């Protein structure tokens, strides 16, 4: 997975991940650092395998790399959300676009990743931050919404939710997630 390796060697990516982990160190709810991103990647790959999706080239390598890149990038925008109020899925897509270009990930493959990052936040619900941010998000955000049926979007959303151990969370009583959204079992 040469592009994943390049991303993990990218100084700016590592700095953003470190900032995110430091910002969330005292957070009582689910944290969004490298461990969470790797959980999302691994669960996403398991889901793809279970559903018979194998990608192209070497069996599964292209799809596996796309899932891992998406997962590793999907929550990077949380630092912009905290600092500037930009919805994290919008800010994350803009950051991911820069990083994908920097690691020379094929341009024709980037749109699926950017779409999944833009759409991973939920079932298309608009938040107050989304409404406040309005049209100032990444220029491709509208295009991302037009490919909602893309499987990568669904894999990342599902893997993101399944990565959470809601059934064992000490902060469950304070969590604002609805009970039906919470992950109530071990995913294996």
C-alpha cells in the first residue's frame, strides 16, 4: 500500500493527527485519533471482504488502499471544526484533497475518497455548523453529494459507527447519540 505509506510519512499529516489527539486527550466521548482511524480502516476492509468486494489489480489491493486512505483522512477536519467552526467532514475533505495530491494519489481515484469523507458524518443531516458554513466548504462538496450510492461512502459510515464501543462506554449517559445509532455489540 504505497500511498498509505506515503501518507504516514507525510509530516503535515502526522502533525495534524498529533494536534487532533492532543485536542481530544481529555474528551470523555469517542476520540478521533490514529487508533480510531485505523479501527475504521480495518472494519471497512473486513466489511468489503465479507461482501465480496475485492478491488482491482492484486486481489483487493486497490480497494484496500482506498479504504485505508479514506479512513486515515476522514476525521482530520475535526481540528478545524474545533478551532474555526467548520463542519469536520467539509474541512476534512479539503485537507484530504491537499494530502492526496501531495502523496500523488491518482487524480481519477480521489473523488471517491473525497465523497466518502464529505458524507461520512451521518445520514445527510444538516447541522447548525453546516448551515452556518453554508457554501464556503470545499468546492467539490456538491459533487460529492451526487454520488451518495457509492459503496465507499457506505463502508466508511458503517465502519465509523461500528468502531465505537457504545455498549461499554463510561460516558454513555452523557452521550447525545440516539440509542438506535449507538453500536451495541462487538464487531468481529
